[in-house]
């Protein structure tokens, strides 16, 4: 790039509280959310001024190499949450509750959500599902833990049914999604992720509910957008969703760098003089003297 992009961050920037996150909808300010899984990328995301970071269970696929998100456990995600917490002081931090960590009972859901706040340092949790999880959302919200809803394509169960299919293609699907969104809002959700929902339906939902909608593959009319950081930078070459925009090919850059490193090592060009450490001159003299004996 000919010109370096400068972060447009207010030097007096404050932490994105839950209230300010929700206020962005009424002020018609688009919400920027990214999914991050480690300290370095979370620190970068914070430095450029993202509004929220989601520690997603997609960590299992993107970083651990699982086929889907189903195997991901609470114990695997909590250290990731803590790493992101240490890196990011300003964005609203949200932890994804993994498959079967909240569905069995309200008590277990509350306990899991509590661990994400107490042990993981998260400020809110995300739960996949519509009307079927509204009681769970209500239970967690009622004890003071904010909940972000998630409808449309729900990856935790999508592979158990019809797969990753676009939602909202007909009137029946439209009505179901709108009702799901309204039910989640009534249950206390402070926002709703809409994944792979047709733009028309996402627009209706966004205009119907008073809480922010965060789109991922759901068009231009949501109150904000979320993408997996690895998709943004091209660091997950196994699969690139149609809705994701790749801004740079980091995987290609890493490959090129590693190839150059391998060539240098094999040719003896690395390490160079500037990469080595040397003894103090007097100690070196002692060593040389000892060798001559």
C-alpha cells in the first residue's frame, strides 16, 4: 500500500459499555464487531477502535482445526477469553457459550455464563437460538449477565440439520425469524446476531426490534457487522464464506516469509552476524588462551 492507514481513534476514547453499545442503534452509528481468539489480534483490534470483540466458538474450527463448532468446550474457550481480556481494554467483550453448555437447564446456563464473566473476563455472553432458548436468555439476563442473541444460521446445530442454508427466503421463514427476534428482545437480549439471513428480512428485523442487530452475511441494513478476523486478513484459507471480505492475504505473506526463511537456513545465510551474541572481549581472550594450552 502506498499510504499507511492511520487508526481513527479518539484519544479520549472510553470503554464501550453495554449502554453505549445499545445507544449506537438510536444514534444510527454502525457497530463494528470482530471475532478474535488471541492476545495479538485483540490488541490490534482494540488499537484501531472496534466497538466489540466476540470470542467465538468458531475458534474450534479456525484455530484448533475441528470440522465444526460442536466439539468446542468451555475449558477450551476460557483461556482464549482471558487472553483477549488482557489485550483489549476498550471494546465490549462477548463470549460465545459452546454447544451443550447452556441447553440442558437454566441453572447450568447461568453457571456457564458466570464462568465466562468471572473466569474469562467477558462482559456478556452469546447464545445461539430463537424462541427455544428464550427462557435461558431470560434466566441469564435476570441475574445481571447481558446476553447477545443469535438467529438465522446457528452453526452449533446447522450441521445436525440442513447445513449452512440461507434463512428468510420465504414468508414462513420471514415470520419465524421476526418472531424469534422479538421473543429474544422480550427475554432480555441486548442485541441479536443475524447470520446468513436475507437482506430483506434482516431489514425488517432491524426495524422491528429496539435492540441492535449485528449482521454476518445478512446484508446492509443491520445496525452493525461482525466478521471473523481470520477471514478479514486471509489467515484461514481452508474456507472463505461468500459474505466475508478479505482485505489482505496474510496466509500468502506467511508462506512467502517461511519459504525465504527455509532457503536462508539451508544456504547458510541465516543467522547473519547481526543475529548472534558474543562474549565479552576479556572473556573471549580467556577462552582463546585456554584453547592454546
